[in-house]
C-alpha cells in the first residue's frame, strides 16, 4: 500500500492492530528516510513552484550572469514572486516577501522586485544586444544588483523633477556606474520623461534606452555607460 | 529515486511520532530539539512549526515550507530529484 493510503487508513482506524500498526508505519517511514529513499515535504506546490521557475529560459540566462549567492537567491525568488502574483496567491506572496526581506534585507527584496517586474531581464537583453563579453556582462549585472538602491531609481509621485535629475547626475558623476535604471509608472511617466531629457544633456558619456510596457503602464529608462568616462559639467 | 511524501495533511499526532522517531519532538505547535529548544529553519531563521515543516535528507534537515528555504536547500544539496 502506498504511504499516503497507509497514513489515511491508520488515522481513520481502518487498519488491523490500531496503535501498533501506526507505530510500525512510523518506524518504516523513519527507516526509509534514513536510507534516503523518502523526503517529507509540505505543500507539493512549494517545490513545484521552485523547480518550475528554474526551468524558465529567463532564469537560465540570469543564473549564468548572477553567481554571487546573496544576489542569485533573491533574483531567483523574483521569478517565484512573479508567478505568485500572476496566480493571485497574495498570502504566499507576502510571506515570501517577508522572508526575502528578513534574510537579504531591503537590498534583497529590491533585487527580487526588479526580477518580478521583468526589469532586470530587459536590462540584460539590452546589454546582450550590445554584444558585451560574458565576463563584462556579469560585472555590469552584479554591479547594478550590488548597488541596487543607488543605481535603480523609482520616480515617485512626490519627487521633484529637479531633485531627481540632481541625484541621477551626481551618481553618474561621482560613482561612474556602468548602468542605471530609472523606473516610472502611470502618472509619473511624464515626469520621468522630462528628467531623462535633462540628464541626457549632461551625461554625454552614457547612452539611453527607453522601454515602455503598455500592459503594465510602466516606463524603464536604461542609462548605460559608453566606453568613455566622465560626465560633462552642468 | 527518492519518494516525496507530502505531510501537509498528516495528522498532528502522527507528525509528532515521526519527529520522535527521528530524534526530535514537538510541543504541539513548534518543532523542538531533544533538549526542548525550538528548531530554526537554517535558511530563513524562523522557528519551524508542525503545520509548516519539511523534513529533508542531508542528515535530518527540518525547514519551514516556503520557496526560499526549498530553493536554498536544492542549491546546497542538489536533492529532491523525483
């Protein structure tokens, strides 16, 4: 009899020997476990969810370039968050967000969100289009993830255009990142558009790529360093 | 090939007996070491409860049932191939 059926029968009292049978069943389960023939899992959906995301082409691509565990795991969880969001599994989604935050702090959660929203995938594709070598791509991707709170900017409703321009330009000038991502959504898109227009005039050593996702009403501006460095003075 | 048995709906009493057989115990809510200390999920640092526990090979690894812990375990042990 399969273990599931045995467990059901034992707990329903439908087996001969009652308690003795249950104890025998537990001993057999434990022996199988020690022999590494069985693992006791919770909701099968949890393991399926993880394995399913690992089969995605986009994960295969990402995992090639993100090898640092502290960046890799949150990135992987971004795919799981996306799936949970798509399936409307709000409770599981929030539980996972909390666990990512506890383990990897805000930085980890932001990395997961970047993958969840598909932003990191777009950034990587953009870099690949520029025919970068794998080692350079890896460096660029890990840099933006390591400094996510500096190099990924979300334009918010309350932000003042002038302030955001200043923040971006200062970071480009002082930190000289290989890339920055400016994200905006809905009513913030016109503001982001004006911001980028101004930054473009100053950051001449960076190339700009805009992507708009009409379905989600989002805009992404990728600012990517050209070979030459140093920004022109304001 | 390793069998994956879901214990999500396994009665609490049976889970407790299984834990005892494997050298652990429970107060009815949390999974405990033999000395009474709560078992923590090594990947996400939460106390493991009876209703959300996984027991996985690699000596005996007791984890909370969530994707982050499962992915971390898979990466470390490359296990649970079914």
